[in-house]
């Protein structure tokens, strides 16, 4: 039985995953966005790409049986099963210090961009850039006039998505520290999440 690995609230966590292994990402408390990146372990300049994935999927969502692809248009993560409501954003960039400054923060604010790079360093790798993340559980509805909403996740405590690695990769998660707009629930309090490598 796999041991759950904690993604600390407001922080990031990375792991190495072999081709064919599965990763279960668990929304432990039900309202936490988890920014997600995947890099080819042998060449970190190849990574999961939102713009290439949207083109491959002809959709802004990746459903079970479909794959997210890299910037070389190769499958990298396949959705095996989704028990979370199926809402995972592919549109919004990772939060960073500039975003929080625009939202009125005068002091340093934890952010997903810094979490990505810190988590990669912990496993001995360096991200060459900050790719657009796959924002698991993040609910950004597109309205009829093409506007974007910023809504709480639709999932419940313990809901999960199961992914399969299609190459040897480094996977990185950030329990998004956003506490100014309600993407992490109406209480706007970031919490821990967990993942398992199966």
C-alpha cells in the first residue's frame, strides 16, 4: 500500500516517477488547488505544456482516457480515473510575487512559482522556466461572454484524480497559497494536500 506524501499548505513537493507508474493526487480537505507540473526526467527542457495539451485535446479539460502532452507534443500524463468532479484548470498561470503585488501585498507572499523551483531543487533538478501549470481542482468557469470566473473547487474532502506517467518524469505539486481570491474555497485558507505513487 502506498504511503501518502504530504504537499504542505502553501508549499511545493516534487518526486521522481517511472514510466507506467500511477500518481493519485488527493484533495485531502476538499477545497485546495494543486498546481501541477511534469518534466521529462532525462531532459527537463521537455515538460507538460498547457497550450500543446489544449490543442491535442481540443478542450480546456483532460478527461479519463486522454493525455496531457509535452511541448514536443508527446504524451506525458494520462488521466486514468477522476473522482473529483473533473474540473482542472489549464488556463491560468502559476501565481508569483508579481501577482500578489498586483493584489495589494506589500510583503513577500508564498507563491506557486517559487514553490516549483524550490521543490525541483530538493530532488536535484533545475526547472529551466516556469511552464503554465495544470491547476488540479481549480475552478475557472468560462462564461458565455468569454469572461473568466474565480470559483471554489467543486470537489469534496478526499476526492482524487489518478494519473499515469507516460515517460520517466519529475512531477511537482504546489498547494497553492492563494488567500486573496476564493479559488481555495470561500474561507480562502490554503491547506495541505497529498499524493501517492502507485
